[in-house]
C-alpha cells in the first residue's frame, strides 16, 4: 500500500461560487455551486457511515471465515484444506477491496495510529517472510535465532521496518503464505501443502514456524478489521462513525469526496495500474501471488461507485448522486457513466494482470482502464463543486 508513505499535498483548488441575491446576476450554469443543501445532505452523510460500517463488517465476517478455514488446514494439512483456505482468502479479499474508498482522509483506518499499513501494505518482499527460489533460508520463518517467537507483537513491529517492502502482516503476507511465489505465466503461485507438514528436509524443517506465522498473521488481520468495523458504528457513542454523522455535513462530505477522488486518481489509476503498466513488472501488481489483481481492481472501482450511490450490495439508500442530481441532472448522469465505464474497462482486462501488462491486447485494455479511472476522478471533482463541497486531486 504505497500511499501510506505518500506525501499528499494539494495541487488543485476549486473556488465555490456563492449565490448572488442580485436580480441582474446570471443564473447558475451546469456544474456551478449554489451552496450545499445541508438538510438534504444529512441523510447522505448518515448513509455513508452506515455503508462504511456494512463494508467493514462484511469484510470482518469473511475474514473470520477465512481464519476458520486456515485453522482447519493447519490442524490437518492437506491439498484440499489448502485450496479451501485459498478460496476463503479470495472471498474475504473481495469484500475488503470494496472498502478502499474509506481512506485518504485520516479516518480510523489510516490516521496516525490506524492499522491500514498493517492490513494492506504492498508490494511485499517475499524473502522477508519465508523461503524464496534460490534462498531456502530466507525470511522470518527461517530465522529462529533472530525471531525466536512469532507473535502478533513481533510481526507488527517487523512490518515495514527498515523499508516499505518489508511487509510482514496483512492480506498479502497471508496470500504469500498460502500461494507462495508466482512463477507461472498462466496461473498463480503453487506452494505445496507439505510446507506445513513436519519433516527433516527443505521447507518441512520449519513447517511449525510457518504454521504459527500464518495462524498469527491471520488473527492479527481479523483483530484489525474488527477495530475498523467498530470505529464506524455510528450507534456507539464517541465512535468515529458517531462523530462523522454529527459533524457539519459539508465537512463529512469533503472526506467522502477525498476518499473517492484519491482512490480513483492516485491509488487505482496510478499505483495499482499505471506503475505496473509502465514498468511491466510482476512485483508492481497488487495481489501477485494469487493472480487476483484483476478482481482487486474491479472491487476498488466498485468501492467508488458504492460511495457515490449510497449502496452496499443490494442495499441502496440516500447517496451523493441525489445531491448532484438535484443541482445538475446531466452532471449526475456523466458521473454514473464514468463509474460504469471504469468498472467495465477493468473487467475487460484479460487475466492474469501480470501477463496483460506485457503484451497486446492486454496492454491496450490496461491503458483504457487507467484513463477511465482518471476520468472518474475528474468528474467527481466537478460534482463536488456543483453541490458546494470542495474536492481536489492531491499528489
């Protein structure tokens, strides 16, 4: 998760035009702000907090199911058990991907003490955790003298220590421990289940430490997701969700727009697609061990749409779209078209993503998706202006 260390600074400022009482002033044109309708905005803000809570709650539920699958596999390692754990990771990952819009404004997940870097940091240097091709003794797993105990505290302290690629926790640490390195052009990593079976040769010599690592890092992820889900519970006095819904609607909506715009313009378009497209390197893709990057990207684009529409799954409610439509119906239609185009363009990228960035027709599809995500950010800035909520793309 590169943006954890990204220095953000405003490069664009938007002026908000005030509505004049003069009868000689021209009527506001499309996209021009006449000030936020706070009465209409309050239920939208409340809905935003409720959707954030629903998103993290579903992610937590599925992460717990993943933990159950992983615990069962570690209790009796088998090929079928490892496959079940992988499928549980994929299901939980999709739910989490749709929460990525609730970042970038120093909310509970990524304020100064938030767990985001421990949850979703990337890219990950595999050799920091476990053996890799050409180095069977690599990683925390294989260094009992340096790491005699594998605990939540030890792994948390090790995360991004001495370098942002020194990732020891979160989704991608679990992913690597389940799939292993991806050395195939046609499929994901193929870690054998026997890596978790005691033996006297190769990886089996450290099977118990590897199992303890996987068990511990999964427990830590569940605990961190529980913290964020609880923080967004607006029914709990003093929670972030309660404060968010009680604040001035304009202040809360500024955060909502910042989350959407930054995810579209910087994280999704640049960090998760353009960097990989430009460099053509597997290490630049998000979920490189499982070859799940294409699904990650779709989930992130849907995350933006969810916020704009006030939606989670089939549950719909007051969304930002209603505020925009009341000011400028044509602009609302353009936002929705841009969101749909972004999702469709990402779905059109042929999987696996690490091969799509290398050759045609994949590269053209990726470039189209990059441009579509940037277009979403641009039109959302317009939408913010239209309803009287300053929005900007930050670098």
